[in-house]
C-alpha cells in the first residue's frame, strides 16, 4: 500500500527543508517531492520540472533499494505537476510532499517549530511540533519531536543519506496517526 503525506512548514526555512527528509527516513524507503516552485535545491539527477516535461523514466518510478530519494522542484507549478506527482507516488512505498499549500488530495501536516520563550497561542488543529530545546510543551495536539541533533542536521544539509537516530525514529509515529 502506498502511503503519502504532505508537509507544510512556513515558519522556519531550515525545518521546511529537513522535516520531509526526517519523515521519509522514518518510512524506510520513500520519495520526497518538492512542490514549491522556488523550493529547496535537493540533490538529484533530475527535477520534478524535468520529469513533468519529459515524462517519468523507469528509474523515477521504481525505487532502487531502500532509503530516501529526493526530488527538487526545478520551477514547475504544483497544479501542472500534480498528474506526474500522482504517478510517482503510486509506485513508491511511501512519499512525502513538501508544500506551502494547505489543501492537496493527500493529508497535509503542519510542522511547527517550538522556539524557547515564545508565547504561543493554544491551537486545536493537530500538528507535528519540532522542539528546539530539550523541554518544550506543544500548544496543541500532535507529537512533539526531540530537537534535531547537530550531526543529523549536518548529514542532511551535506546531502549524506541515509539519516538515522532518535529524531528520525520520532517521525515514525507521524505515519501512524490518522491525519486529515
């Protein structure tokens, strides 16, 4: 069964780049697709824009081994790319879509950083809460992830995958929750 979740993080550009990788790594074998036109320059042989223009190749729709594959946007509009995204998602065991949109045909999970000392208004909608210090209380429902370790953050920023550790293990719970 193919699993697909969207990730939306507006308050922290670094978190918006690494959170999809953490969620994908927690799934084991997964594809991260960036739907933001001016998105993250994830490393990879092709971009989503190239795949939309040329059509998917066999290597695009078939995972080679386990781990996380990254697909940078390359400047294509989300609506134009969506049919291709559906094709890619249907062939991967898990997919994570990095987006700024609030509505997609898949659940979109807000990921919110918990900065120390900031007053945060309580919210009712579930989110994934990213702690930035050791002790952080979430102002709403949803899992609180431990702070991202420096080593994990460096590995991701350097494009060294796979990524493992306590932070990635914490993302596993996100796959198990009933997101809408």
